[in-house]
C-alpha cells in the first residue's frame, strides 16, 4: 500500500506542489513581518522550514536588518528583546537568535518564573556566519567577525575575531590590514 501511495505522489508531483505552497506561506509570513518591523528582509531559500522571526510581545519594531544583509532557510529569530543586524551579514542556514531569557536568579519558581528578561542582540557589519549557529541574548558581535558553523555565541565578540565552539572561543583574528583595505575599496559581496 505504501509503495502505491508513493508512486501516486511521484506521478502527480504532489511533493513538488506542497513544497512550492509551503514556500509561499513562508514568504507571506515574511511580508507580514516586514510590514511590522518596517525593513526589507532579504531571504535566501536553501531548506525546508523557511525563516521564522517571532516576537512574544508582538512588537516587531525591535527587529532591524540592513538591506544589504540576508537570512537563510531553517532560521529562527526571537526579537522581543531587540535584534539589530548590520551591513553585509552573511549567515548559513539554521541560524538561531534569542533576545529573551527566563529568570532563574531570585526566581519564585523552579526552574524559572514568569519574568522574561529582554537583552538586545547586535550583529555589526561584515559578519560571516556558518550554518547552525546559535546566538544567545545580550550578545554584541563585532565588525568583520567570522563564526564557524555550529558555534554557540555566549558573550560579546571583538572586531575581526574568528570564533568557533560551544561555548565559543576566539580561534584567531582576520588580517585586519587586508580587511580594512578591502573595506575602503568598497569590495563587498
């Protein structure tokens, strides 16, 4: 029976239809978020689960992204505490950004209480980010930072650092002289 149903799905290309329809739903969701945040969101479809930008307070004015930047599939951004993304941000798919956290310090319940702690995430210009990166609330990522795939960014990152791991560690720094030269020449991609 399963083989027959599979052959019918392939014959009438039902899988292609549903993938196309699902992508349209994701694009419609992004258009709604664009209207609420007042900025253009460039989306690169590379996966199956679209891009989710959510706000627990329904206040999308806290989300900002520069028009030269883009976001990719399978990404999730919680922007209630504020998320600001600068120029020429290049993430891989599966990016997760949280700007809120639960209160466990002096909490009135275990493991945490009902208080929501909002902390802005700032990503400065020319940041390149691998796939499946997680950025926690309150982090500022400096200019020109490279983030290795799978990294969990737990604290501020200085300009030009190349980081990786969980929690992240600075592995080395970019060639700052070359970076500055390319920036001054306007060689951006």
